[in-house]
């Protein structure tokens, strides 16, 4: 019973994340809410990938501010890739592929983050089955995650094909495009 109450509490917290107001962005001298973009290096260059990896660090911090205290894990690996992991119990009902509100809140913020960083691409969109291993249900779930991101404005060209997750939750990987 205690585990069920904890799960419901965490799910409610995740669902509330979609309405969490972001921290205000400092105003520039021109009065705009966001600073003007810095000059960009040549497309596809190592310098541009390094700059995007630094931008992904900023996105990691921005996303973490929304999901602090929840089971959502947002981390950046040594290669600069940003990983987002959402435990299965907050993503889908048993035997179903419909995205739960808690996962929808995470995906909505991720789509917003991707709009902020238009050069970033999602190289992994995966979802788990109810049991270990790959199945049609895992692929259906991954397809729903993929569709949710597309419906929130993420272009198809920036998303990998949906896959069954090797882990125990929805996994997304965001990277700088290859040079």
C-alpha cells in the first residue's frame, strides 16, 4: 500500500511539472527576454559540435530544474550526449502504449528544449515492454513517444526511428549532429 501511495505521489508530481514556471531569463540591454545568439562556427565542424555540447549542458540544467525531486534522470555523458530516462511505471499502463500524463510532461519539456536548440538531434527514442526483452508492445510504445515529440513540433528529420528499450524505462539521447 505504501509503495502504491509513493507511486501515485511521484506521478502527481511529474504531471505537475508541465505547469512549473521556468526561472526568469535575465534581460539584455535591448530588453529582450533572451540574449542574442552567439556567432556560430562553420556547420558540422568540431568547434560547432563542442559548442552544441556546451549548449546541451545548459539544457540539462534547465530540464533538471523542472524534474528535480522526481525519478526522471537527466544526465550528460563524457561524449556530450544528453540522456533522459523516465521509469516505465510513469510512462505507460500495463499492456498499453498510450503515453501517461507524467511522461507527456517530460516529453513536452524535452520538445521545448529541442526548439531552443534547433541543431540538436535525438539519436535514440526507445521504450520498454512490461517484461524484459523486445516485443511489439515496446515498439508501439516507442512509436507513441516518437509521435508525441513530432506532435509537439520536433521535425521528423531530428528524430531517430523508435526502438525497444534495453532498460526499464523510456530512454532518449540528444546529441550534436555528426560533422
